[in-house]
């Protein structure tokens, strides 16, 4: 019998324009074990092509702390997708 692929469940929070485009503010997402924040982004935005242009300006927070796209995720992590912020 083949071994089951290990997955982790993370809670993804989306804000402002990202929330509008994704159609959710909070969602549990399963990703393969050893995934990164960028992998989570790829999974949640897979069906929303308009979000690809926002990737470069979107920041991530993992469990309340800013983190780079290559940071690993673990089961139970809270991942916030932070849209670009305008100022002036």
C-alpha cells in the first residue's frame, strides 16, 4: 500500500483587495508538507489569474511576524496575505 502524502493545514487570512479577489477573508488550506509561503500563495491564487500581477507587491506574515516567500509552513500556522499599502 503506498504511503499517504503528508499534508499540513494552515489558516490563510486575506485582506483588502486580496480578500475581494479571492472571495474569502479566512480559509483553512491544506498544502504538502515542506511547503513554503510561496507554495501557499500559488495554491490559493491558482484560480484567480488577476492576482498574479499582485504577487511581487504582496507580503506575508507567518504567525504574526513578517516572513519571506521561501519560509516554510507548519501545521497550524496562520498565514496572512498582506496587500500593497498606498501612502501619501
